C-alpha cells in the first residue's frame, strides 16, 4: 500500500496527471481481471493514471540496470492506458505482438518508437525493459532473436516511476550558438565542385 502512495506522490510532485478522461469502468475491470499477470503497482497505476502523456514536459529516466549499454537518459512520451486512440494499451500490445518477446508487454513510449516494457513471464515478471527498435531484426526466427533489442533497465515498476525526472529547458533559443560542427571530406569535395 505504501508503494502505491509513493508512486502517486511522485507523479504529483512531477506535475503529471492524466490529460484524458477517466478510464471507463469496463476497461478498469479488464485491467484487474486480465488473464495477463501484471504487478499490483502497475495495475494500480493503470487504473488511476493511464494514459499519461508527457508532451508538455521533458521527462527523463536514467536506467539503473543497463550495465553501461544505455549511456544517456531515456525520454518518455507517454504511458499507455485504456482510453481510445493510439495510446490504448491493448492496441499497442497487438501492434508489437510479433516484435517483442512474448514474456513482456509495452507500457510506455519513447521518442522514435522505442518502448518501455514490463515483464509478464515467470523469469522476467515485473522487471522493466527498454526495447530499441533500431536493433530489431527484420526477420525473427525465434523468441531468442526478439531479445536482441531488449535491455533490462529496472528491477520493478516502482523503481521506474521513482527514477523519472522532469528536465527543465535551460537552452537559450534566442541566442543559439554552434559549439562544434563536423564536416566530412567527401561533403567538402562536393561543395568545391
């Protein structure tokens, strides 16, 4: 119970609330009664907060378990929920069914189509993973191949939420400066022609 309150407090501290209407009662029942095993803190989050959209704020998280394979903070666009549209969790699950391992589901979107996923199988239950679409193979022959673009980033949903940070925009866009520019020799040769 304490973890649920800490998650709610963290989201309020960040100023994050669902910008959509409340989840329909049928959708809440579906989340709770789903045959898909989901951690209780994630189910509670689904009922209270989803979908949660971050378009108005820069939201970053720094993976704690990626073992130096992800060296920059990850940005989040939104968490999926049950409202109609492109952020509907069930729609997104269907979209990625044959692209991510069957032991996990996508729960949040990063810029460019990368996904934050939660484990639903015995070995991975409740763990949080980053799925990088740039590392996805075009032709997948097995479930093992689907794990190629996947990186473990948090031990639990709670740890994911607690790591979220709101990034204040500090760039001065009125007086931008170019710090460094790299130009290839081939490009310079084309310009000289």
